[in-house]
C-alpha cells in the first residue's frame, strides 16, 4: 500500500508465473477425459454405461500376474537398462522378425517404454524439429489418415510437426489409397502414420494394400521426400476377427529401415494399467533412431519397472490361450454391436474387423434437440446429452478428425455383451426423444 496525493492507493504486484505456450496450446485427451468422467460417475454410484474407454474388461492373464509377483519377490525392484532389459528386448525382436516378418531387428532396435503413448511420443520427438527458418511453411509434415486416434496429432505437433490430414470415408472402408498418399507427399513430408487395425474405425489394410502404400513411400524416399518414414502403430494386431490377417508394413524390405513399428501388451493382454509399450526400428537407421529415443528416455523416465517386464514376457510367451479367449469374445461383441446398431434409427455404422471400436455416423440427428432440451449441433453435444440424460459414456468424434469427426461418436465394445445390449437400448431411447 502507498499514499499518493492524500489518497490511499493499493498497489498489487502482478503475478509473474506462467505456463508454457506448448502446454497452453495443448488440448486435453478426449478419450482420457471421457474415461475419467465415466469412472468418477460410477464411483459416485451412478449407473453409467462406459463405452468411452478403450480398455478390456478382462483381467490380466494369470501367468503375467504371477511372473510380476515372483519378480518382485526376487527383489527385481531396481533400475534396469534404459531401453529395457536384454531378455525382453531379445524376445520382442524375435517376435517381430519371426511373427511380423520385419527384417534386421535385434535387441538394439527395440526400446520398451511406459505405454504405447510414450513410444509414440519419443518417436515423434526423435523425428521432428521446429523448422530452422522459424517459418510455418517450412514445418516438417506428418501425414495422418483420419479419422485417427485422438493423441497422434497433438503429440506430433508438440514435437514441431505440421499435421496433414488424409481424409478417408466409410465407403472407402476408412482407408487411404496409394494415389491419395502420392498426392499428399511433399519435400517436407517426414512421416506417414499408419494404424491397422485402426482406433477408432476398426478397419484393417490388407497385405496388398500395405505393399502398394509401401511402394509409394519407397519411391518418395528415393525422390521427392528423402527423409520420409512410416510410424506404424500396431497395438491391436492380435485383436482381429474379420477375413483380413494382420500385416506389418515394416515387413516390406524396401521400406523396413524407414519404418518404426509400435506395439505393446496393453490391449491384447488386458494390461492397460501396466503402462508398457515398445518401438522398434530396422537396419542402421533403426538402430540410430532407437538410440536417440533411449537418450530421451534416459533424460525423462530413466526406464520402466523391471518386474513389469517379467509380466510382459510371460504374457507374450505363456498367455496364448487367454489371448485367444479374449479375441473370440471381442469377435462376438463386434458382431453383436454391429447388428444391434444396424437397428438404430439414423445411425450408420461400418463393420468392425479389428480392434474393439465402432465409429457410427450420427449426423442424421444433428440440428435436433434432446428430450432434456439440449441442442445437438455436433457429436460433442450428442455425447454430452447422452451422458447427462441416459448415463451412457461415448467419445465424441471431433478429436478423431478435424473435417468429419463432428458427425461421429466412438463406442468401445471392450465390455460385456449385457452392457452392449443395455447401451444400445439407452441409445435408442435417447434418439427416440430427439425432436
Ligand atoms: N487408447 C485408449 C482409447 O483410445 C485409451 C485412452 C487413450 O489413451 O486415448 O480409448
């Protein structure tokens, strides 16, 4: 306080703390937000049906749990090698080469980190820069087929990338074509993101389609876009139930060294909370890339818990029967939700053949008003009203695609058949109330 000209003047000191622009410009994850909200409502006693979380309702298989407990009992509770212990990286490299057909992979091409999210985060940090010139038009580009999972674009932007959406349509089974890819590639293209099976579309590319896309990448790498890479998120590779077998684009030898393959046990082995994921490269550049990511890991989380890797090894080698049981359950749920949604007025849905999501088009209902008086102008309004009025959590589509997301909602069917039936009934009741 100070006196000036006989009056009392109060002088406040302005707060000088501030948050970084990087964080201020970052949107929160909508999948995580819906998941947290649904869990909090459930904990407070609300009978909420959670179709938000991409999280299996199964328990982690016994061999994995047992292995972790035994590892802790052996006091394996200290730091381990930054990229993960040799035994687990050897195993992942072996599976990648024997099962996925990716050439030139060894333990030195593998980093194990805290979830597939961290694997992607480190990959983008290692591949992208802010443009040297400081000019927007010089930003390196990530080509992103959309609709795509909500965190790819924000993580790439954090690393300095410009995200270029490659739109796909339900008629085209939500897949990009080689011609579309070719047209989108520029000298600034640094990476193409692939995610087959896809979250949120549950679509899959065939081997022939992936080979055709790989041929475009190979040509571009030898010509217009010498730095081009493919980041292939294959987290759902074991959860497939259509006629399309999973294929790793990194198995195409011409582009193997340009490909980072990302995977983890979270979805397939119901191990989401263990926070494990890995990235792998191939050949000389693959080793350099994993080395760079290991440096980042050494300056951030140091390493993952060693006892969780004992669980991952057991899951990968001893839980085949549990994996198959869960896969079959997802297959039955896919059939069920697809056929039930087919009977819901104004909802168009594509048949899921991998992963555990549907991404229905609800645009026939935009412009209406809910029974509770809420105006439905976009998917976010639809999802908000559905949760408020019928206690059913779904993820609004906006963050899956800037151009068409507002016409869709995402429903995860990693839940029981009983919940699927109840949920579709609630959806029908909600839609019946729209005017
Ligand atoms: N990946 C899951 C999903 O899409 C979990 C939440 C998240 O990490 O986005 O629902």
